[in-house]
C-alpha cells in the first residue's frame, strides 16, 4: 500500500517532464511586431528560453519562427519578449506561425 501511495505521489512530478517544448515545432507567437529592420515577438517560456534557440525563416512576405532547442526548465510557463534583427524592408508581412495577442509580457 505504501508503494502505491508513493507511486501516486510521484505521478504529478513525472508529468511535468512532458511539458518540454518540442524542437523544430511551430512556435505560438504573441504580440508580433515587424519593423523594417527587426522582429519583436513574445513566446512561451518555462524559464530557459533565449533568442538564439530560434531561427527565423523569411520567404517573400511570409515570416516563420522555429525553435531549435527545447526549453528544459520546469518553471511556470510565462511570456518572454525576444527580438530578431533582419532586413525586412517596407511591406506587409504575414506569419506562418499561429499568433495570439496578450498583455502579459515580461521584459
């Protein structure tokens, strides 16, 4: 009986490891802003997300942001603001990623 209770107590802790963000998965973007020289966007982080863990793909008028490394931290998910330099030039752009708008941004 004690082993069963110990196993049940560990179950929620083990399920946290399933929250690891998938590499090369489509990243959900929050509050994207494109200027002629820069992309600013918020993404979900568990505590270890950095801008160098993403690559920016730009093709004609379509912008895509993909994660190259998982966020292995186990903190509470929150939004972080990232910036990427790129010479977009003037124009209207659309995102391949799904986008959302939220005011819960940590700078």
